[in-house]
C-alpha cells in the first residue's frame, strides 16, 4: 500500500501537478515544506521591523501612508504563509514558539539595521526585488497552498519594488546630500541582498532534493544571477554604483559576472550573530508575550460559543 502511495506521489511530481494537504506525501517532503514555508512566513513577520522603524519618522504624509501600507502587506504575507504551513499539520502557535526559541530561521537580510530613510527605498528596490526573483518561480511549486499563496504575494511584492525604486529615484533627483544617502544605503544592502538567495549551489545541502520534489524549481545560484542581471540596468537608470569591482557584462555567457558575498559573514548572521538578530527576536518575543491575553480571551470566547451552540 505504501509503495502504491509513493508511486502516486512521484507520478504527481513527474507531471508537474500539485500536491494538496490531504494527499499522501513522504515525511521528508512534508518536513522540508514546513521548514521552508515557516522560514518564509517568519521572514515576512520579522521583516516588518526594519521598515517599521521608520514609520514614525517618514518625511511626509504621503511617504508615511505608503510605508504603513507596505508593512501591513508584509503582515498579510506572513499570515497566508502560516495558513499554508498549518495545512501540513503544525499550528501557528508552535511555529511562533519555534521562531522565538531559535529552532526555526528567518531570512538573514532582516538582521541588518535601517540607518536612514533611503534604506526604506533600498529595501523595496533590492530586498523586494530579490524576493520577486526567488518567489515568482515558487508560484509553480509542487505544494498547492504554497504556490497559491505566492501568486498574491508576488503581485504585492512587485508593487513594493516599484515604490522602492520610485523613492530612490526621487532622492536621486534631489540634493547631493540625498544622492549620497542613496549610494551609502545601496553600498550597505547590496551584498546582504545577494545572500538572500542562500549559499552557493555547491554548499546548499537542500537544493538537489527540493528540486527533485518540485519544491524549488531553480537553484540558489541561478536565481542570484537572474537578480544581478535584472538589477544592473536599474542601477544605471538610478545613477547609483553597485559596490562590486568584479561586476561586468560577459557577452559569451550573456550574463553579468559578479563577485562573491562574504560567505563567512552569511554563516555568522544565520547562526544568530548578525548586527540585529538579538534585537529582532527579542522584539518578536515581546509582542508574542504581550498578545497572550488576546489569544486566551479569543479561545475562551470560542469555547463559550461552542457550549451555547
Ligand atoms: N537566510 O540548502 P539551502 C521576504 C539556510 S523575502 C537565512 O540552500 P534551501 C519579503 C537554509 O534555511 C525572504 N537562512 O536551503 C520581504 C538552510 O538551513 P536549514 C524570505 C538561510 O531552503 C521583503 C541552510 O541555510 N524568502 O521576506 C538563507 O534549499 C521586504 C542551507 O541552505 C523566502 O524564505 C538566508 N538567506 O534554500 C519581507 C523564500 N539561505 O533550514 C519584508 C523561500 C539559506 O536547513 C520586507 N525560501 N538559509 O537549517 C527559499 O526559496 C529557500 O528556502 C532559500 C534557501 C533559497 C532561502
């Protein structure tokens, strides 16, 4: 019986069809999905902090409204993704506990500080830009709830990327001081943005199996290359320099050659020793603890409703 189920699963993957929550799936497939989707959900929620840092200091009412809307969108993405993870049999409470205990990860990028308002634009342009490169292919991932969540998320991320670019373009048309702020911000975020795609393929323990299962459809290096190729002309349009002396067009490959990020720094950040890891997790833990009474009240109310029904 188990063999038949395994065959059915493999046939579904082979014809690029989707698995749904009630379908039989190997334990490793389920575990990999929980790991990746939960990590993705946590990134959206923790990712609200760096930009949220500037809501109270936005330079105009318009910028404040735009930033508020973007940060709220990220909360929405987190919620779709937690719901997708719940279809695999793990609750949002458990996932949050695992995040604040350090048993689950979130993207390395959100462990860097936001030091100027230009960072709001740079995050939109580069971080949402990298997220789009990574997530558009995930719309066709083999697990139905994850792929469907990605469709709406990608539409919103594209909009976020445009607003970041527009913010930076406005600053680049401004004073020399504003232009310098943009360049300084891009210098700080360029390498961490490249790290978002994960380790080089040769050091990526999960890629081969995740591709065989149709969870990932491209390798980390393929997506990193796509991001660089997409971003270089945009940087030229903005008038900023990307801080990589090895960055140049390679006509034979039809792609840009580029340098490697500091992978030791990446390893340190992922292990919890980046500039803001402790602060990000402490903030999330505090919010979780402060919200305990709301969860208790909602549970008590639901129980009472059930009793009287
Ligand atoms: N940070 O074998 P691989 C956003 C871990 S976008 C931290 O290559 P995999 C939008 C990896 O988990 C950001 N850890 O792993 C937004 C694994 O460790 P584990 C979120 C990383 O899974 C914008 C180990 O290294 N997007 O939030 C990172 O096959 C603005 C070995 O790596 C997603 O999560 C990293 N950068 O490939 C929000 C996209 N990279 O778990 C707010 C979905 C790797 O075995 C504001 N995820 N690791 O202990 C993916 O596509 C994949 O999981 C990868 C990693 C590509 C990230």
